[in-house]
C-alpha cells in the first residue's frame, strides 16, 4: 500500500507571533505546489495558533497543536482542550512527546486519555513513542516502544486507529544532532507496524503512517525516508527555518 507522506513541523517553545507569521508565510509560499504529494502540518506554540491558522486558510497545509488536556473544560489552569484547538482551526495534535514525558511526568495513561479526547473531537493524534539512550544501551528499546504503543492505544478501536499517526522518536536523538541510522529506525518502525497488525489487523497496520523524529535535517532525511516503514517526519529544529523544512518536504516526493 502506498501511504501519502506526512511532514509535521514541531516548533516547540519557539517563535513570537510576528516570527511565526513570517515562518508560516514562507513555508506556505514554498509548499503550495507540494501538498498534493505530501501532507504538511505546522505545529506552532499555542500563542501563535490563531494567527498561523489565518495564514493557512487558503492552502492545504494543516494546523496542529503540540499538546492538549483530555478534559473539554474545567479548573485546569494553564491547559488547553481539544474543543479550543478545534475552534482555532487545528486538525492535528501531537500527543505524548518525549519532552512531555521527561519534563512534565506524562504517563501512558495520560497519553491514552488525550488520544481518546482528540479522536472524540475529530483531531488526528500524532502519538510519540521512543526510548532513552540509557534504555537503548540496556537493550530495552523494543520493551519501551511496546509499552508506549500498547499503553497509548488502550480501548482505541480499529476505526479510530485509522486516524492515528505514530511517531517513533528515539529520545537520545532529539535535539542532540545525532539521528538514528536509517536501518536502526527501520527496525523499530517495522516492529511498531507489526505490533499494530497483531493488535488490530493488516489493513490498519498498512494504512497508518509512521513518522521518524529525532534531529531530522535535509542532509540525513533522504536515507531515512527511503525506508519501507517510514512515512514522513516529525521535524523539530529544522522546522524553524523555511529552507530546511521545505527541503525535507521535497525529499518525500519521488
């Protein structure tokens, strides 16, 4: 099955509103003719979602958020809900990023609740899984990835699973300048697809997209995207520059 590649730019805690507008406009101008071949998602910080949404209104580039709470409303100071994200024009949301786990104690249970809340509001979750350097050195990569994947997907049925994207992000490669070798990434991505087939069926496993995230740059992405089980990238630092992000998008086009 041929899966349409997806490139998501995770801007993290970067860009003021004016900077976000400049970046979004630049990417839009450069990618207008590319969206037939590649799905493109921009995930600015919450403060710039509304303005970036306006930039993207007359394009096929999608808007995504970097996180969300699982409740629709309530006394959750500092949080933002799926209802609010939909109201801003989001169609994607990143859930369970390793930085949320590392710095804010996010658990599989929280990730699972967020996925369910996102799906309820027709937001497409980009669900992150991946091991730390210490876990890889102890040969626990597959145990960790299985734990993250199965924990995230508790009580998610096959129909909803078709709306989910999984991002394999080896934590040891995020922001370090060291990315997984293509064959290292492919082994884990194949493992994830096999897990999903066993949990659901072949149709689901062959339909869902698996992204790679971890120090993606134009220089290393060509070999990564050539791997059979890789369908795109969750791009961090390289998504903060127009040229580098656009080059990564273009590498997805045969």
